[in-house]
């Protein structure tokens, strides 16, 4: 198993708040996987939660060294958060294709949340 | 009409990126000059859809998915085949400029205001007139 890449990203809470207030929960849902939608439907969908998901997905995307993720790219990456500020990710290629897996951790202050992730190439054709 | 459309695009981009409308010049890069990140591109798409009452399919305005194809990318750089595909599928993008240093990670730097204007012009021209 080799390292595919590492990625890091910061999302300000104000940016996530603005996105949610402009476009609402329905549009935000287009960036989530089916499983994430279920998880977040069961909890209150706060800007802080949303910021964490975006930061983790963007960090994972950067670890893949791709051009631009788009709505499909966001919903191709699934984030499972733990209770100690850690998370696991799995990334698919355009809704199909092999899965890359990785793990990471969050860091934050009162203005932003950051995510750092390491992604593993666990299949030779992982793309 | 063109001025009106450009003004609407300027306001839309300024609102999404938190900049003054005057900063949204035609040759401005959305990332390098106006500070856009991935989430901002999503925000821009949703805002343009609302402002112009259109649906923008995934990857049509801002490409990226094309380069998930391994035929089009080698060692982090877009291949000649990939550049050709970008020219065909994304005629709004200044592919010749990008081709000077076709690193995949730099593609978004070539997403400009001009590109958005061309895309919207084209979309509106193709819409049936009521």
C-alpha cells in the first residue's frame, strides 16, 4: 500500500454560513453522499458540521491532485467523522471506479476549520 | 442586452466571491485574481442558474471531470489528447494559454470572467425565445 497523496484545506465558518443561507439545505445536500445525507438528517445541520465536511472533502480532493471537483466531485468523497476530531474518507471516481481510502484530522479556531488528510492507493488502478 | 448581461454576471460573481463588482473584469482569473475556491465555483453555478433561470449541467461550465480519464492526464499534466478534448468539450476555456503549462492542478487558474460570459451568452442564445 502506497501513499497516493496528502491534502490540507481551510474553510471559514462565514463562507459555509453564507453558502447555506444563500442556497439552503437542499443545494448543500447535492455535495453529500447518500450516507452523509442520512447522518446529517438525523442531526442538526449546523454551519460547523457543514464546514467540517467541506474541509475534509477539499483536503481529500487536493490529495488526489485533480483539476476541480464540481458537485459530482464533492459527492464522490465520503467523510465519516469520529469523536476525537479524526475522520476517515473514501473517494470514488465520478460515482464509480475504484475507491481510495484515507484518514485525517480536523483543527479549528473560532473562525475556521481545517482538515488534513492522507490518502492511500490501495488498488493499483485507483484513479 | 450584452451590457445588461455582463452587469448581471458581475454582480453574481461579486456576490459569490465577496469582492466589489468593479474588480470583476473580463480577464480576471476567478482563483488568482478573485480568490475563488472549489466551494465558490459551486456557489457561482447555483447563483448563475438562479440569475439566468438556466440549469448548468455538472462539468459543463467548469470542467474537471474530463481529466479524471487517464488517457488525458500523465504525471499530473494534461496530454495533447486531453487538451484537444478540452477544446471540444469546453470551448469557453482559453485552452491555448493553459497548454503553455498544462498542469492539472493549475487548470482552475484559467477559469476567467470572460469564460463565464461566453458560456452564458452561448446558453442564452440557444434558449428558445418566448
